[in-house]
C-alpha cells in the first residue's frame, strides 16, 4: 500500500478526520504534509497526459513521447519503459508507472523531476500557471481514483 506522507501522521490524520474527505480537499485545507516528490504525486496526471489513445496504459511510443517533453533521449526512454515492465506489445499501467517513477527517483535519477519541470515552467523558466492548472485538472479524476485506492 502506498501512502502519502509520514505513515504515523497519516494514521493519526485518518483517525481524526471524517472518511468523506478527498485527497484534493485534504490538500486544499492543508491537512496533508508530504515529502513525496511531485513526479510521484503527479504520476496519474502524467499518465493521462501521455495516454493519447485513452486505454489506461502507456504504450512504448506514448511513453517515449511523454519523456521527450523533458528532453529525454529516445533510447533512454525505451530503456526506462522496459525497466517499468513494458514491452513493445504490452504497455504499462498507472501502478507500474508510479512504481517505476518511485524507483527511478530512489536511484537518484532526475528524469522525472525534469518531466515535472516541463509542466511547471515555461521556456523562460517562469511558472506556467495556466499550463500547470490545465495539466492538473485534466488528470484530476484519474488521480482521485488512483490515490483513493491507496488509502
């Protein structure tokens, strides 16, 4: 089971809060604190952004195209796709994608922090509020479903 934030504080939070809160309302209200990198927290949104055919998987081509937004070379993207459990004929699920990002971050790789930066900042290095808002809204329902299943 994946949790957001410190498990001790998450347990205390769960006991103190009504079960009707959603992750997004918890965040808006400032209840959750997390050391989880945004690249992991936003895995569902990245999945939606990359899943061009809407089959709830990332094909190898979709994965390569998504990582190209972070200037990742095609051969490196294909290597990561295989590490995440994908093949030329079998895409990766959001669970595989999330675990792959988490493992990549744990190895100290910066690939997914660069992907995060690609949606947060414009070409001049300024926060792209409109682009970031669109990105988060486009994947909001999928993210709620993904994180809701991990509580």
